């Protein structure tokens, strides 16, 4: 991760993407929505800005909504108010729309874009239902379930204490097949969730930048707000955008440790 962060020292532009979309109908906005300008990076004025519109229908992350609120939860809940990143607007959930089985389908919220709007602790990323584009987003995380896969593999192989042996001996244990003649012991330590693939919605500007990257140059990279740093996949096109996560945000790891 430190190598990846070093390569991203020049801040990539920030964009919005929603991995698991939930629709929210907004009530109270002016006709045609609220127009606003947002910086491509809040700390890099030279990167410019882009003009966006907050429409009457948006998508947020499904896990940014809970039916039962919690003091430690900064997302949306019935009767609770949160902000929308960059839009200068707060929304308050007023209705939960369900299917016949009782599952939550979508939400209705009152939007307040006035200067007198309340201050909120939580702020959500979102995309516009009017022009969001479907995209494949691959989220990569740790490859092994153990922080010490070599030592754990040695233990599983019955070589207790081999984790403290010389590096060459540990490598041999990682490479040797299991005693039963099956796959190598380290196979059991692979994280089945090391790559999750999402059919996401991304803002229009991201799709426009998702053309096949020039192999002679660094591929385009972006910070997806609240999600991490992503790059354009080699097989990506503007019609079928594909993004791969390079590294998570630092705070994600800190929150997990806490």
C-alpha cells in the first residue's frame, strides 16, 4: 500500500461512484434541480472544476441507509438529516418505499439547499439518476486471511515453530504441496473476498475518462469519494467503463483497526 500511495503523491481528481445504488427521490428542490460548481480536487485549484446539477432523483450507497439509527452511524435513517457531498444541500428521509415482501426499494427525502440549512455530521457521496453511467468496479483488498501467511502455512502443515525459521525454509513450506498430495497449504489462506466486483453507477465525467488507456503512459487514476483510489482498466471503454481499486483510503484502515 505504501508503494501505491507513493505513486499517487500527485493528487488524482475526485469523482463520485456508487457501488451498491439505492434510489432517493428528493422533494423541495427548485424546478430543474440545483446547479453548482465543484472543484476537481479541494486542495489543487490548478486542476479546475466542473459544473453539476443536483436533480430530483439521485442514488446513494445502500449501506449508507439504516432503518434503525445509531449514534455512531453518520448515514441516512428515517427522520434523520445528512449532507450531500459538494452539493450544498442536506436531505432528510421522510419515507421508505418497500416491495410486497417488505424489502426496502427506495427512499423519499426532503431536500434543503437554502443558506439556513442545518449543519450535519454525516455527508454522503451520490450520483445523479439523470446522467449516471453503469460501470464495472473491482474492489481489491488483502489477498490472504492471515497477516503472516508463511508462518500460518507452516503451522497448518504441522511444522509448528517453522514460522520463526529462515526465510528460505518458509518459502519452501509455502511452495510445497500439502501432505495429502493436494494443493499447497497456503491456498487455504487465500481471502475469498480479495476481489469483489460491483455493477456500479458513476458520474458522467468518469465514463468519459474511461477510454482504453495509453499503455506507454500511466493509466488515468481517480479518487472515488469515500471509497478509495481507482485506475482505469486496460479493457475499459467509454461505453463499458471498468475501474480497479488501487488502494483504500487511509481512514478505512484506521476505522477497521479501531
